[in-house]
C-alpha cells in the first residue's frame, strides 16, 4: 500500500514484506474491527518500562493525505483473446504444434497456417468403415424409393382393374334387369332378409327391362303362337271328323289331323312350362347371380383398395426407416469428416501464440502443452490474445470485496518491469466467491479484472503483476502506523510520549490500509507515540486511559 510523502519515514521504520503486511492487516483487522481485548500479551515490568521507553522507537503524529487501497497480485491476460480448443471427441495426442511466442501475421491467416496437428489415425480408420456403412445405407434407401414408386403404380393398376370389374358387373345386372329395376334391387341390399323374395317378384315388375324382359316376351309370344296353332289344329280336326262321317276323308287323314292337334297341344304346354321354368328358376337365378357378381366385384374392389393402402403404408414405412438409417449414416460420416478436419487447426486470427499451460501453473507442472501431450475434447490448447487491450486478474479477499467498485482507479506494477507503473480501472468483479485454497476452505476470494490502460508491445500474457486498487484518498488527515494502535477492553489506545513518560491515550480511528490508520480524535499533530506500545498480559489489570484532545490545526 502507499501513503503520501510525509509518511515515508514511518513506512521505512515499520516496513515489512507483502506477506507480513497482509498477515498483520488480518490480525489488526480482527482486533480493531471486532474490538477484541483481554488476550494474553507479554507485559513489561515497571522497571523495564522505565529503562526502555527512552530507547523505544517513536513516531511523530503528522497530518497529510492517506491513500486507502487494496493490493493483490495476479496474472496478465488479454481482454479479448481467441481461444483455440480441441474439437476432436474423446482424447487425442498432439503430433505437431507451432512454437510458443510465434507471431501469426494476417498473411498466415489468409494462407491457412497450421498451428496444431492432432493424431487422426483412429479417426481415419473409423471414417473408412463409416463410408462402407453409408454406401450400404444409401443403396438401401434408393431401393426403398424405387419400391415405393413401383407399389404406387401397381396400386393404381389394381384399383383401376377392380373398379372396371365392378362397373362391368353393374352393367351386366342393368343389361339383364334394366336400369330402374337393377338400381332398385341394389338399394334393396339394405334388407338382406327380403332379398330372395324381392328378386323373385321382379318378374312382375312393370319397369322390368333388359334381357329378362326380352326373354319373357319371347316366351309369351311362343305360348301365344302355340295356342293359335293349337286352335287351328283343333278346328281342322273337327272339320276332318265331320268329313270323315260323310266318308269324304279316310280314317288315316282323320288320325293325322288328330295327331297334329295333339302335337300342337304338347307344344303349347311345353311353351307354358318353359315360361314357368324361366319365371320360377332361370330369371331369379340369373338375376341373383348377376347381383352377387356385382356385390363381389365391389367387395373385391374394397379388398384391393385396402390391400393397396396397406402395401403403400408398408412401402412408406420401409422408405422412412431406410431414409432414417441413411441420414444417420450420412450424419456420422459428415461428423467423422469434420473430426478429421478438426485434427488440423489453422490460424484463425493474427497475434502471438500462447500455450494454455503457460497461464496455468498446475498445467505447467502436470499437463504442459507439448508434442505428445494428451488432449481432451474442448480443452484449450493455445490462445491468440489481442495485445492492444490487456488486463490483470486478481483475487480480492471477501473482507474488501464490498469496497471494490467497477471503474475504480488502480496502479499496476509488473514483475518484469519493476521500475514502471501503469494505470488502469476495475473492469469486472465476480458475483460469487472462489475457494482460493483447498487447504484453507474458509478463505474466500473474488476474481476481479483490472484493465491496463494503453498499448505496450512488451507486456505479454501470463506475466505476473501487482495491482493496487484505490478505494479512497483521504485529504489532510492524521494517521499513524497501524501497529501503534492497540485494543484493551474494547478501547483503542496509543502510548503518547510525555515529560513523565508514556501515557495511554484513548483514540478514535477511521479508515486504514496495510500500514497506516486514520486517527479522528485523541492525538494532536506533532505528538510522539510509541511504535511498539507495551501490551498487558491480562485484561482488567487496573488499566486507565486518558482521553486526548481532538485534532489541533
């Protein structure tokens, strides 16, 4: 931490290493902030005090500016950095890598300069096998598409043939019964119990038409002709009988006319029987046969359509399965091809190459980036930082984190350039604490980024730096070394040198840093106080303290 020039003398006297300063700060913070008293301390005897106070170191109380700041160490990083990670699944090995510190030019980026090459032997073997699987899946997919096209055309042909057969069956029924009666008969199919009686009664249907009507007319006509011929034969036989009685004709002529009459009678009866057979048997049989043929044609059409739909669904399912397999094999092939391409990492942007292990102490010791190193998926291999904007990442103790604000100014010193001081600002503060050390899980720190203002070619990623974040700057205040203030029974005390020796003085404190603490009241500028005040062994040992006057200007 730093203070004004007036405090340099005290800083030299009480100066300590950074580690010792932080340790003291923690101890004093506990004692001052919590007001703890009554611990066991070493105690000077009165004789010892009288003999040693004159030789003890003192500090003259002075007024001046006091800077309240937090100092932490960290590593330098680029604000904007292009991280290059392994995109190869699983684990692989580095077989070549560009030297760390190599500067990548824009021309290198345009030419596709190779930065890292990973072992691809296993991927190449898998890729060969995958090509075979892909070609097989592609052939099966093509065959399934052709099968689907064939099935569609076959379905169209089968359905068309079935519809034609049903249409022809309807035409045959209408041809036999006539359209009106045929349509009526088809409608009557909704009443299967009356189907046979309905068909038998159609012979008397006045709207009967078609071949059945023609046949019925032929039969009726034949009967009529046979009856007419029979009547003529009867008349002739009667006339022949009269002539025979008068001996005009012979007996043989009479018998011939009688036989002709009998033949005509038999012919008429046969015609009547033919009509009766037609109306009772042939007509309903043929009508029912044609109706059944029509119904069967329609049922067959339904079966054809259902079968076609089922076959089409099967062909589509087969195509879908083959297509899914094809796409899966294609995706795997493309993935392996990308994996093979990912084994060769080319320069994505200009800048200086930095190995990821260079910014990670654990990786430097255990898993350094080098040829032969095993790399896992998504592991960062190298980074190409943008050196135009740099930052320092520090870890701030949780006791100070609430005082760290975005935009606060900071002073930065880099270990490689101890004579140079850089300026910056707080960029970001982590919302959650990190566990700094697993050996000390109670110690919580917050990652904080501080920018380095300006652009410097000599500042490199991974360099160590110390950052002093300015919390507050007090103007014209009294301040004393932090170890000069002690706590006894909850009272803050300083030992002021007087003519009669050291005098305990109660003081009121303000803000403090690692080295100095603000005195708001109790001391006066110019007074001398002990740098190492005596501490009682036990609390409550008859201690008294005088209240000092306030600050005198």
